[in-house]
C-alpha cells in the first residue's frame, strides 16, 4: 500500500518568505509527527498530532512555525518569515494510535537562501 | 530533558564482521527504546524496540538489550552483510510524553565486501 508522502520533495525559498510543507500519512493512521533533521543530526521532534488536534507541540522552535491537520489526515507545516537557519530536511511520520512504530516519509529538503 | 547519545561514525567493517553501535540515554522516567535504520535513498524505518528493562529487541539478525543499570541500548549483529550499510539511529520515547520521540545523531555503518 501507499506509504507516507511529502510534497514538495525540494523547496528553495528566499529569506523572509512563507512556505508550506505537506504530509499525506498512511490511510488509517491517526497519529502524525513532524521532525526536522539537520545535516549529520538525528530527527528533532517538532509536533505530534492525534487526530485533528496537536497533542504535543513543544518542539516547535518559535511562533514562526505552525502546523495543522484539519480533517485528521493530511497535515501542513507552515513556516513564516523563513530564516537561513530553517534550512533542513523536514520529515513527517505516521502511526496507528498507540503504536510505537512510526512510518516515515522521504522528507522535504528546505533551503532558505 | 531526555537525550540519546550514540557513537559517532562512520563505522567501516568487512562483511561477516561483528557490529556494535553504542547507545546511552538520559531520562527521568522509564522510556521505551528503539533502533531505527535508514538505508541509502530510503526513509527511516523501525528496526527493533524494547519497552522495559531487560527486554531484548531483535530483528534481521540485530539485537539490543535494554540495560537500565547502565542506561544503555547497544545494537549488535554477529555477522554483517554489505546490505546492512545504512545509518542507524537510537531513539527513546517517554510514556509520560507519548509521541515525543528523541533521536540520537545517527551512526553511519559501511560494510565492504
């Protein structure tokens, strides 16, 4: 079956611009996670959704970052006033409720110039 | 806060050699522990897990034992293959903060024929 998909695969934007990154989880997975991965580092937790609500957003670095999941399926990570330090691979994962096994998408590589 | 430390790579070894990747953690509670693997060109995938002290997780010839006394979860494989070349990530999840996974920086393993 289809895995987790993320679009776009690559995004280049100028400093100060607004970007949206999309994640389409595996059908039936109620839990959805966003991570950020910088070069040579492991994934850094950003936010976790259970259904439509953000159960834990403690990893969002500041108020320029926001994520939504309005219908409990697709999620969008939104970054306002991008900075060069936001450049990273943004990973999305999904899982069944209560399961430890997360299924990761291929990521979106964001480059802020 | 909770954290994971794993040995730096790259780890280069010959086919059929014994592999150990060290992982230690810091946590105030009793976390569940995981190893994820990222093969070249693919997304992260769960390799094995252990949810309580002295549990041993195993999969694809890999093993790791949850050692509470040494706060460790070292990954081992007795005889590696070229196809085991990948980046390996140790991770934890505190049941009190379900969904918030903490990953180590990753260890690249290169197996040569």
